[in-house]
């Protein structure tokens, strides 16, 4: 066991995150000297109870970056490992990179030298940043993002940590009226403040798991409330192929939704069963064909690298099939074991075991997607990801989603409605956001709908 003595709680948190990336199954404890924990652990204790070679004391008064570099070098020497993302533990490395560029700093060099990011990942950041620079955002501060959450799915995937439960008609019957009340109230507040939706995103959950009538009603209400002349993007997630129908596609087209997601995660039957899905790979192909027949949707498809029992060949086969279908966007996720997921109980260390496989999978994804003309345009990381890699949104040129980029950059107000939805207030002078969450429990959300509206009225609108 390695032990690290950090100056205070703030630095301890970041250093412990970094230590977990080196040793995901444990093996390094980080203590803060200036908290109650100091009573249980001191330099003297460490000298007595820990092999001094396995003990690291991080001095007071050094910067967060320096402290992280010292720990990085210590654990690199002990474990023989290197991390592709260096000392970066945050979710949004592109935001950091873009911020450095805006301040005219040498972002690439800083990534390499201050954060010890590998050449490959620093180049990736630069590539994504360049593509984002070329996208035309509406700089008008009155342009905001609108999110609407439908917290229901046909079944729960074992890696899922979202607000979502199995769909039942009686739950939908009481959820939608509350949601529509919130949507109408937010619409009125936006009008009052002169705000308009630059982008609208209906996610969840799986919005298309609503039946045809409820789904059409959701879309027509959304259109009425938010999809005006200045709305540039309207996206609807139809993640589970078995929930899509010609009627629902018609409703989407009529409401102006141009972007949809049909998310296989894998094209291998066994993997779909293992993650708790109830559709077949063929249903994904059929749903895709149905959507294409209806017309001009920009279609996104998600895949996950590192699923249970998957080898690099399985992932590559899925990716080749998806590329063969020709969606405009392909998002490649790395498996992350999240606290609220079933997977953490079923196989806590799966992500750690899959790390080497995931590296090969992501490398082949990059090669195959580039060969097929896709470009990486947004990127984010999560905690407890296999190999500490990243999720990347790939797009054919001109089909990039503004909403996805904006959400990662956190440079815009987000009005989010529905159970578990998180609105964000943006303060441009400080380049800072403040989160205003709705409650996650659907029953509480319905009961406290007036409070959810009031929170937004006070907080962002
Ligand atoms: S489809 Fe998405 S929201 Fe629904 S259970 Fe699976 S991961 Fe969760």
C-alpha cells in the first residue's frame, strides 16, 4: 500500500482521483493533513507503519498542478504505468484546451508539460478544438439550450446511471402532465426574459419508449414551446431500436426534429443480452432503415468499448457494421462503472480488466472512422472509465451537433425540464456555471412541480 500525505482536503481529492487512475482496484491512500484525518495519520505514523519507499509527502504551498505531477512521477515509478491523459482527471479536457487557446497560451505545450498528457491525446485535443472553432455558434447571450427528460426505458441497462425506470403507462399518465406544466412555465419565463432556444434536445431515458400518442403529444408541445425560427437544432433520442415506429418518425419529422439517436452499443447478440437489452442486432439495422426511409434525419449511433466479454475483434465488427450503415454521427463511449449502475455490484472491476482491450478498441475506432470520413468533434471523460480513456463524438463534416459541443463547453444557459434534469446558469464574466437540479425521483418531481419551476425562475430565468 502506498501512502500519500497531502496538504489539505482540496488537494487530497484531486490526488486521490489521480491515484485511482493508476491503481483502479486500490493500493494508494491519500490523506489530508489539515483535516480530522490528520489525527489518524501523520508523518510519524507513516514512518513507523509504512515502508518509507512507499510514502510520499507533498509539501504545502505548491500548486495543484505541481502536486499532481509529483504524485504522477511517484506512481509511475512504482507501478511502471503511464497515463495517456497525464495528471488530468477532469471531465472536460477540451474546455481546458479551448480556454488556454482563447488566452493565447500554447495549449499543446501546456498539455504536454504541465499536465503530462501524451502526444497522441494532445493532438486529439487540438484536432477537436480546431473543428469546434469552425462551428458557427450563436454568440447572442439570449440563445440558450433546452433539454427535456423522459425518464423511462423498456429495460434498464446494467451500466446505466441515468434517471430512468421501466416504462409503464400509469407512470407516463401522471408524468407527462407535470412535464408539460413545467415546459409551458419555462416557455413563458423565456419569452418574458427575451431568451430563445438555439437547440432543443429530448433525452432521458428513452423518449421513444412512449407510445405513439404520448410521443406525438410530447413533440407537438415541444415544438409549440421551444422550436421557433431561431432554433437551429432539434434532437430526439430514440436509443432503443425496438421503440421506433413509422408513426413516431412521422411525428418527429412533423415537429421539426432533424437529429435522432439509434444506439446499438454493440452489434453482438450476446453483449446486448449481457447488458440487459431486449432487442437484437437485426432490430438495430431495421430501425436504421426505417428512419432512413422516412427522410432526412441526421442519425447518431452510440457504441461502447469494453463491454462484458467483448474482445477487440467484437468491437471492431460492431463498428464496421455501424459504419456500413452510414450514420452521420457515431459516438464511441468507453465503458465506465458508475456508482448508480447495477454493474458496480455485478462486476466492479470490469472496467479495470478491460483497460488493455479498450486501448486497442479505441485505436481501431480512430483508424476506421477517419478512413470512413468521420472527424472527432467533441470529447469528454468520466470517472471510473476503463483505462481512463474518453468518449468521443465523431461526425461526418457539417453534421456536428451544436448542443453536444455547447454542453461540454458549458458556455450557455441550459433550461432543463423533467425528473433529474439539471439546468445551468452561465456567468460569462467569470466563465462559470451554476447548476439548478430538478429532483430525480419522478413521484417527487410530480408532487413538487411548482417548486421545480420556481427554482428555475429564481436561478436562471
Ligand atoms: S437506454 Fe440509456 S437511459 Fe435507458 S437504461 Fe439504457 S443506458 Fe439507461
